[in-house]
C-alpha cells in the first residue's frame, strides 16, 4: 500500500475518532508542496518522499505508514529556504 493510501487511512481513522478532516487535507498538501518545491516531483507521494529522504539523510526517521512531524517540518523549512534563495 502506498504512503498516500496509508496517510488517507490513518487520517480517516482520526476523523472517525472525532478528529478534524482539515488535518488530513493539510498534511498531504503540505508534504506535496514541500517536496515539489525541493524538486521531488514524482507523482507517487511515497516514492518522492523516499527519494528525498535518502538524499536529505532522513531515512532513519522514516516509518512505514507514518509521517514523522520532524520530517515534515524539516522539509517545509528547506522548501522555504529554497524559495528565498531562488524565488522563481
């Protein structure tokens, strides 16, 4: 099962437990935006994340079926820096 599928399942379970569906939408979108900004544009979200994690030395933080908040924060910070350095 792909990372995108596992994210949807996990976030749907959170919704069913009383969570807010905006979190589900936000996590996937934030991850996709950060990866795209950094040049990891593979249409398969899991593949893009795994490729990026190997280059960014994040592979030890990768857990099947989960997105480590530290990884998301790191990728977002790198993407923000990339837009400052090259705003095109």
